[in-house]
């Protein structure tokens, strides 16, 4: 039972570099989410998707882009990384609005 | 906008003591409420959830939570804490398509 899988688990970027984080879920969930977790700030929603081909902005979308070309995958992109994007990123998915979310193990990203 | 407040940043309890973690929410309609636990270096695991019905809900690992509409609260409780309960606890509210999280409460358990 893979559930929600995030790739990679760790990454160090230089300022200005770009990268893509991959989230894959095998539960046929419609909804997928990207959060960032910073000390003392809890989890803040970056972007989310309510189905294949759809995306929407969350609380802190600036500096990030997302795509949901396939139902099982939700990609988070950083076009030009900044030190302020150093964080732990979590992906989550759920069946619908009346259900709980399932989380991946997180990606620790450091931008130097 | 909806919001979730966890007033306690950090709590320390002795093993075997009771525990209550506070959560207050701001939401216009009937909320969908959740408690998650995060062990160090791990993702979030669902402890329990409230959608409707009985206001006292039971979860995994011996946890329970009570929904009080009049106080806009959804506090998490456990009668007797175990050392393995040391973790970060997050309260969350579901608002349609989105999930809003509190800032978390870090629990330390002392022998």
C-alpha cells in the first residue's frame, strides 16, 4: 500500500535554480494538495487540485506553479528558488470534501 | 476566511497523566474537524475526525475529542499519556475544497 509518495525526500538548491517535486497517489483520489511546513506556522496551503486538469491557488502560492496532467500525479514547481522557500513540503490527497486527507512523508528542501 | 487556533505552542506532561490539547476554529457553517499527529521526520497521521452526529468522537491510540459548537472548540483528550505520544499535534478544519491547519502543539512526555 503505497498511498501518497513524494519524490525526492531531500534536496538542496542554489538560489535561482528550478526544480519539480512529484506527488503520486494510488488511491484514485480526486483532490490533491501541496503544503509547506515552517516552524511555528503549521501547514500552509500552496496550491490544490480538485481533479485531473484543474489547479487552484491556496494561501501562499507566490513563487510556485503546479500541474495535474494525470489524476494520480500532482507536480509542484519552483521556477527560481529563493532562500525563503526553504521548508518541508507535504503533499496530501483525499476522495472528496467530506473525507480526511492522506499525507506523504514530506520533502525537505533547502535553498542556499 | 476560516481559521484554526491552537493556543498552546508546547505542552509538557508526565507519563500516565491526562492530556488535553485545545483547538478553536472560526467557521460559519457546520465544520468538518480533524486532529492529526506528526512524529519527528514523518508525515501526518489522522487521529480522528468529526463530521456530524455525536459530539464526542473516538480515535486511534486512545485519543478522543469533543466538538462544542457554543465554544467553537474541538479539544483533543487522552486519559493517560504514554511516552510514545510525544509528537506534534495539528487541528484542522475542512472548508469545501480546502483544509486549514492550526500552528500545532508540540507535546513532550516526561518519565
